[in-house]
């Protein structure tokens, strides 16, 4: 779990997506029990955002 938290913080730092709350959640996760609700609470938004991105791909544009 420590490796995962370190990797997540590294990825957030290199992609420029680090936010204080995201780092807090990543650091708090090792102390939680991995119940189906916790796992679903993490996986569900990721899948939902992926589906939204796939559906709206034609309409999205890079603003940079």
C-alpha cells in the first residue's frame, strides 16, 4: 500500500494534477479497511468519468 500511495503522489506530481484533498485521500487510504463499498467508491467515479470521456470525445477539445 505504501508503494501505491508513493506512486500515486508521483503520478499526480508529474501530471500536474496534485490537489491537497487528493493527496490527503491517498495518504489516508492505507489506514482504511478495504470493504466493497470503499473499493466501489474509488472505482465507480473512475469508470464513470472514462465513459463520459468516451461518449463526449467528439465534442471535447484541448484548451492548451
